[in-house]
C-alpha cells in the first residue's frame, strides 16, 4: 500500500542575491527596501580587512546614514547582544545589516528583533518564542560555513560556557547577499573549519530524526555536498580560486537552508561544550567530533550515509553497504586532515579529565540531541569524546 508523504514546513530567506561583486548592490537594496538609517554589525577581525570600509562607502554613497557596531565576539555572549541593541535604539536605526561570519550574522538577527523593544533576550530563547516584529534585516556572509543568512537560528553564549539558541522564522532576513569575492581573504584554516561545518550541516540535515525532515532539505543537502566535497580542498590550497570559492559559498547556503528546516543533531551537541569551555572555533569543534559521531550513528543512519557518501566523495560509489559507510567516515576525517585541521582533542590541549564534564554538558543540548538518528546517552557522549581524544 502506498504511504502518503508526511506533512512538513519549509521556510527560507525571502530574497537571495548571489554573485561575484554583488556587494555593490548593498546600498540600493538598503535604500529601496529597508530604510535610510542603518546599523552595520560586524567584528574586529572584519575591521582589519577592507570589506567593512567598502560596505560603508557603498551605503554612504547611496545616501544612507550608517552606525557601526564592530564589537562582535566569536560565540557571542549576551553582553554583546545587549550592547549592540542599545546602540541600535540610541541611533534610531530603521534597518540592520550583518556583515561577517556566523557570529556577526547571529548578533544582527537578534538586534533586529530586540531593537523593537517588544521582547527581551531571556524570553526568546528556545524554539518559537520570538514573535516579532523585527527591523528589516540584510545579511552578508563573508565565510562559507554557517549558512546563517538562511537560517532562523541565533546562538548565544550564556553564563561562562553554556550555549542557547533562539529559533524562530522571525529571524530569517529579508535579503541574503552572497558575494564569493568577500571570502577570498579567508585564511586556509578558517576556510577549512567553516567548510567542514557547512558539510556537517548537510549531513546532519539529511539524516535528521526530526519529524520535519523533508524532501526539499534532503535535495539541498545532496547538492551542497556535491559542491563542497569537490571544492573545499581547492579553496584551502588556493584562496583565490574563483570557482571553488563560489561553489563553497553556494554549498554553504544550500546546507543552511537544509538544516534550517531539518535540524542538526549530535555533532553540534558535542561540539558546543568544546567551544564554550575552550573557545575552539565552532567549525573546528564540529570537525573534531564529526567522524566519531557518524561511526556511532552508523547502525541507525546506515541508509542515509550510504546515500550521501558518493555525493561528497564520488570514488565511494564503487563501494556498497557498510563498507561505503565506513569509507565515508574515513574520507571526512581524511579531508579534515588534508585541510590541515587538528584531529584530536589532545592536540587542542584538552586534558582527559575534562571528558566527563564535556559529556555531561553535551546532554544539556536537548534541542539538538532529539534530532539525532540514534539516541545518545551520557555514557555514549563520553565514549565519543574518548574516541576523539
């Protein structure tokens, strides 16, 4: 008997504008559809490039009054959100532009929401608690990794190490402006870590146990892995490879669309404590645990990994069944190693006595663990960390 397709919901950014040199359209986009008083949210690293200056010049030439917030930190704490929101309110801005990596985009999302003064940060943590409205929002990514420009998610560090998410369609921007040329200056290790992060998004979205796992997300995940599996090492070796950079940025966005609707799982859940306690960049945290989580999941996500493997690594099509799954895990570990990323927690100066604490903290990520294709206990998490050690 034929079984009808399950119901699902798919949301994404209203307008996606992609292409080399597309940053030149930023002023026109802001002026015609957003407003004339804009807050630009970015970080100190971006200020050391010419990208922020170019963007501000483009906006000013278009007759737009700009206010700059350039104090975004990696894994942004609540204090950064509050500071940026205060500046937005004081300046009376009518639009927010996020320019940079995932942290800058995440902060911009929350500032656009909170600057309206109708909600506070504490009340919007969790899924569906942010109601809006928000200020108009444009996101301009400068890394090919988070896909934040097409996700309804913002991650905040609370306290000293815990991370919490705000998840709501209200956070989806009005425009995602993707210019591959803005990623040319990324250092090789940042390129590698953010690229692995994007591949994790595609893999976890495809295999997600979420009830909203859907055919659109799975199709996007496949396309994302086809692009990024072929391009990542090329971008690490030659940061100005125009085709590879464009493929990585597009692949990252497609993976973002996929996991925005079919959520990520245990790789991210186990990565978050590494970032929270040791300030390891998010993409690298994912890379450190990725092959070990996939090997743990293989018993229940076998079919999904068999499907995905040849899209990321075409040579694996010659293998079948469990051999293909094992080779998929090994190929991801090899790609990370070939990109020059550290391979063990030990290399990150994490002592073995930390592993039980990491496992305990990972269990707090219930929003993510519920999506994993195999149930993860605290003992399982500890075993995964030991494998990664």
